């Protein structure tokens, strides 16, 4: 019988499909529903730094000095977890399920996580995912300074907990392999590629800002595919793919590239939780057709390092040249 068990963050998962941090994982009941649908693990909806920093928010962040931004944040504080409520969700989820429950911390600084990371661990979380968001807004900010903030947050959290810690990153880094390697040096057990940030939009009739967000598209899967394939074997930590994973074929492709697991959310919102079982059935049938016993044995077999030079070039410029030639 084919096995789809994988190891992610030194955790044993019954399959590589993880429900990503979202409204789908905001309560123990929803986590249980994900498990019943076949998920190998879940990442809980994030605990936001703004909640922990609420009392000091005016003094801490320049961005919040704008009265409209400060009012917006305070108005929405009640819609997200406080730390004690978050710990209860972890405890209840662990009692209700047997799959790994990964806590998610959405942070923009290293100021608030010493105590709370330990509370999260004590509540029973199997791992922590650091969902770090920071944007350079000044020409005086250097790339080294921005990256050091990631390392500082990571190191601070790692100093307080023994459970595995992953970092979910965005796609805007000038040397991603070097950055991921330095995350590993600073203690990361895994890296998730990539975060999808809410982007700004402008209403040209009211002259106001509004958030722009949409579900991921299938085409977005190719970016984590490329970078996971390139980074695989250059680091020992776990790599997870997030963004654009829609089908069982996508899961298999990402495992071949070097992913230990994949995270999905948009496809569940559009197709419902049964899509997880649909993916797992597709993987099982594919493995049987190809006489493959263990999915984990395939991890990275088509990564950048593992392939011949000619094939590896498909992750680089040759792929672009070939596609442009087809169009012309």
C-alpha cells in the first residue's frame, strides 16, 4: 500500500497537505473539520502582534501615528485573538484532534514574543510559524537591516521554546538561497514559500485607500516551485510551499521540487473541504500507476541540485527563452 506520510519540521504528518493559517483554522471545531477532511496538519489563524502591543501602539510604530490608521486598528482589535483566547484555541484543538497543530504568529518586530511564544508552547502547540511582514519605506533602510529583523525575531522566539519554528516569508529578497540559509543558521526548522500580503488599492472617486485581496491563482504555484527546487539540498530545514496549490498534480510537482509539505487555503474556500480528499485520492492513484510506495522518497528528485545541468537550466534563464520562443 502506498504511503503519503512525510516529515515536516521534525513532525510526522500522515500526508503533506496542511490547511494554511486562515479563517478555516480559527477554532477547535474548524480544526477538527480539517482533520476529518483528511488534512495532515493545520496552521491556526494568526495571533497578531498589534493585539499584544495594543497598550503601547502609539509609542511603538510610526505608521500608527496617523489617526485614521490608529482608529482602524483599534476598531478591529476585537476581531482577532488576544493571547489568552489564542492559547485556549490551541488547547481545545489539541484535545479534539490528533494531527499536528501549528500556531501562527503574525509579527512586524521583535518586541513582543519572549513571553507569548512560551505560552503558546505550554498550551500544546506542536510548532510555531512566524508570519513576518515588514516593508522598507525609507531609502536609508538597507536590505541587511531588513533581513536582520527576521533573524532577531526568529532568534528571540527560538530562545524561549523547544518546539520547531518555521518562518513564512514573502518573495521579495535579492538572494533567497542566502537568506534561507541564514534563517537556518539562526535556528529555523522550516521555511514556508510564500506569503501573500494584502496589497493597497485606491478608490479614485472617494480619494481613499482600500485593501486589495483575492484568492490565489494556479499560476502562482510556479514561483514556490522554482525557489524550493533551487534552495533544496542547500539547506537541511523543511521547505513548505504555499500559494497557488490547487490540485493533486501541484502537490506532486512541489514534492518533486523539494517540498516537504504544501499549504492550501484558497482552493478550500472555492471548492470546500472535500477537495483535500480529492487531492489525496489523486496522489494515491498516481503513485499506484507509477508503482511508487513512499511519496517521501521522491522529495527533491527533480530539484535544481539533483538534476543534470541541462535540466537544471529549466529553473533558470533557459526556461524563459524557451517560452518566449514558443509565443513568437
